[in-house]
C-alpha cells in the first residue's frame, strides 16, 4: 500500500484565490510527522510546513496551512491568496519516527496559478 | 553554512560505466538519504543512513551502493550504469527527530 497518496496530478487556481492540495497517508506508527515541500521549475526542494501527529492544532506558516484530519489520515495543504510564484510541484511527505525514520513522498501535484 | 552539497549537477554516462555522486552536509545530521525523481513517480528512496557505519536499503536500491564512513559524507555509487538509471538524484539529510529534510540541489544523470 502507498504510504502517501496525492490524487491530483495537476491543479489550476486563479491568482489571489485559495487552493487545497490533497494528501492522504497510511501508517500504524502513532508517532509521525507530515511535511509539504515545493519544487519550482528550477528544481530545488523547498520546505513549506510541518505537522506532528500529536499536534493538537493545524500548522500554519504565512499563506500556508495544513488541514490535519487525523481520523481520516489526511493532511491537505491550503494555500491562501495564490500568487504567480506559487506555480510549482508540491510534494506531501511523511516520516515515521518509531519505524526506521524514513521519509515517504507522494507523487506530487503540479499547481498552476492563472493570472 | 553550506547545508547539503551535492556534486556533480549534471552527468552523462555510457551504459556500463561507473560513477559516484557525492553528498556532504555540515549540519551534523545523523540521517542522510538518496532519492531519485522520475516524472509521475515522486521521490523514491534509494538508500539511507542513520549514522556513520550504518546504511540500509530504501524502495529502489538495485544498482546502487552507498557507504557512510563519516557523519558528513554519504556517496552514492553506480557500479554499472543502465539507461533505467537516467533520473534526477537528490541527497537529503536531517536530524533523527521530528525534523524536516534538507535537500541538495540535485544531479541530472543521463545514461546513454
């Protein structure tokens, strides 16, 4: 079974609108972390936001927020007030802290912001 | 603070050639790892290490070797390159905790 599933290969959003990128995960480890990374066309991997499995509140970092629904095993990324510079690939990842410490990545979502 | 330094940025090999991708980090991270990125496949883990002298296989280890003789360095060796190894390779490191991965800038490898 896939550890991380991103079901949206491509998404479009109008500039200044909000967009949600979906991510579901699969783990039996009670201690894990969820991460989102951005990969612009230049290729570097940019860390956006982190949510721990024991965190009670949803993580926020500027225009990024993580909608963490533990029972549904989902960790959707919400980008508010989209900008042209948000056009990129977005990867969801999970780290299991009691089971090898490996990071698992999803297949990514390509976001295009339309002016 | 250089972070994760990965070399080379680009490499072209012929089938059967060998080469080593270099990765070094200066953040005293215990965890180091290698990923390959292929279109539509996301990042797939090749090998990882949780400390000097300790390495383990990831999802796609075949055709690759690693070693970790120091905390700082984690080279990836292709012993006999194949066209299926054409990909973008990323080295990444972190602390062994609820910490994010720090990535190198990537290596574009083409095997002809």
